[in-house]
């Protein structure tokens, strides 16, 4: 079982694609997320993410080491993703503005199907951004 971020920026960073966990490093160097290794020797914990990111620290094979690996995933991988999502609002707004101009051109050119598809995509983006802002307004900023 890993850790999945469920804060306001979850949809913007694809949080389910960034599930973090403390992998056990086995004596042969293999990292495993299999949790039934209680009776097998392992060297320690390494922070891992479903996206393929791997932490650089070997944490002790203790509960504190497992927690430290989770903290490393949070600080070194998750928080930079969240910070980038926070900074990306203006870039998104510029792209959305360009897409709206494209819709206007498509309607002018009577390409209504393409215009409707582009508008649907924009509506989905707006709904996602609205959820983010609503959660932020509710004080869920993390």
C-alpha cells in the first residue's frame, strides 16, 4: 500500500500515477514493493513512486526508516509536482485563451464538430480548475 496525494492539486498532477511507497531493498540490490517479506532479510527502505521515480537514500530497515522513505518521496518528488502545478496557472490560461480563439475560428469556418470537441475539452479543464480553487478556498492547500 502506498501513499496517494488527495489535496487540491491531485487532478493536475495525476496523483494516482504518483503513488509513493517505501520499497524494501533486498541484499541482491533488488527493490520490491511486496509486503509479505516480514521474515526475509532486507537492507532498508528506499522511496519509490509508481511513475518510476526512485529516492537516493537507503533508510534503515525499521519503522522509522519506512516513514523516512515516505517523507523523502513527499519532499523530493511530490512537493515539486505540486509546486509546479501551483506555478502553471498562467501558462494554462494562455493555452486556454488560444484554444478559445481556435473555437471561434472553427465556428466561423462552420466546423462545428471540431469546435464542439474543443469546447468539451476546455469545459473539462475548467471543471478541474474549479475543483482546485474550491478546495483552496476551503483551506485544503497542502
